[in-house]
């Protein structure tokens, strides 16, 4: 089963956006931008400034979960992915209504993250240095290898201690999910049923239908992710119902 990424690691995931912005800026310094490009760049910078205004002070306490104080630093790490999600849906994340929805979404994700890690710690799950290094290598591979990943970390001003803490929590989270929420095995019948649905979609769009053997492992992975996500959402809701949660922003 493919591992799910904990929102904790979202700070790392957002590094690609930082690098992309830096690269575009560097290119514009080498090339004279057109009037349209300059206007688009100005608009993007204004949008970015407004999005940054939604951040809170790193040492501000944004919530208390079962007696554990949650800081603005933790909140800000999840804020950017929430804002990006709104943008991906074609919505302006800087409107008053969107900002309130983003805050609610970010706090909800953050509380779920804290509760899961609390349970993982209560379960006595340990993480070795080797497991942390394996997790780092796996994530670095998604960003073009160790060298490219190190450049992203430098651009985001993320030091080794902060990164290792996030990686340790990610590994701990994965182990807790695997031990606590085992998913029902995906059968050949499940794959066939999903493939049949896929073929209908391909036929309706006049696309060439891939052979089952070419896509069955992708279908299996997708079904595993869906089942794991369903169990996770249900588990987090149960943890929230039993928790003492106070929001301070």
C-alpha cells in the first residue's frame, strides 16, 4: 500500500511552489518582460502578499488540543497548501469569505494532525534514524533527487532539525495508520469492477481503452488509497469527538 502523506509534511510539499516562483523571477531578470507579463507578475506578487497576511505569529497559540498548545508556526505550515487548494479550484484565496474558509480548513487539518500524533505517541511507536533517512530519500526523489531537494530546503530556510522532526512525525504517522487502520484487501473482482467503470468513461470520451494488465496495479493503488483515506477520515472524526479542543484564532 502506498503511504499517505501527513499534512505535517505539507510544508515540504509547498517548497516546489517557492522554487517555481524563484525560477520565474530569475528568468524575468534575464529577459525583458512584455507589458502583459509585467502586469501578471505584479498581480501575482500582490496576491502573494495578501496570502502572507493570513499568516499568524509563529509563537502565537492558535489552539489547545487535549492540553497541548498548537503554535502559529504549525498553523502557517498548513496554511499555504490550503490556499493553494483554493487556487486550484479557480477561487481567489484572498477574499474575506475565502480567508475564513481557509482558516477553518487549516485549523481542522491541524487539529486532526495533532490528534493522530498524540495517539501515535500514546501507542509507543518508535522511529529509527534509518527510517527517517529512508523517508527523506523517498520524498527527495519526488523533487528530482537529493541535490534538488536540498536546494528547496535552503530556499524555504528549513534547517535539518525542523526537517528531521517533520520526517520523524511522518514515519510515526504512517506506522500508526498501518497498525491501527488496516484496510480491506483489494481483490481481483474489485479491480475488474473499477476497470469496467473506467472503460465506460473512455468510451464516452472516445479514448483508446487501455488493457487491464496495463492499469491494474494503478487501479489497485488508487483503491487502497481511497479505502485508507475513508478509514482515516472516520478515525479522525472519532478522535475529535472524544477530544478537548479550544480554538484561539
